[in-house]
C-alpha cells in the first residue's frame, strides 16, 4: 500500500531532472524544494544529480553531455519503474 508521502516522492523524482535543469515553473520549483527539505531520501538523490551537473559545468561543458543526462534519467526511470512494479506509461 502506498502512502501519500511515497506518492509525493515518485512525483518528485519525475520532476527532479527538470528541476536541476531549471525547467520548472516557480510554483513547481517551490514544491520540489519544500519536499527536498523534509525528505532525506529524495535530497540524497537530488544532491548526487546536482553534483554531477555541477561537475560538468566546472569542466566547461555548457550543457550536460548527452550520455550523462541519459544515465541520470535512466537511473530515475529505474527507480520509478521499481516503484511502479511493471505499470507502463504511455
Ligand atoms: Zn521524497
């Protein structure tokens, strides 16, 4: 059985890469930030993703290399998939 908190985590993971890309609206960003403040699990995930992005920026890449983005998204997707246990999204 899923708790409300678990559903929020799943939604957050779906938004995380766009959050780090700066691709969310102000309202969405606020909701993500609020969730990260009280959810250590999602915060760890966000931190490691953000760290990857920062490293790439420091290395002088204007954009994330495609394979880095793809791997980060694949990791998020696999987390979502294990949580969803087989329900596919179209
Ligand atoms: Zn969470």
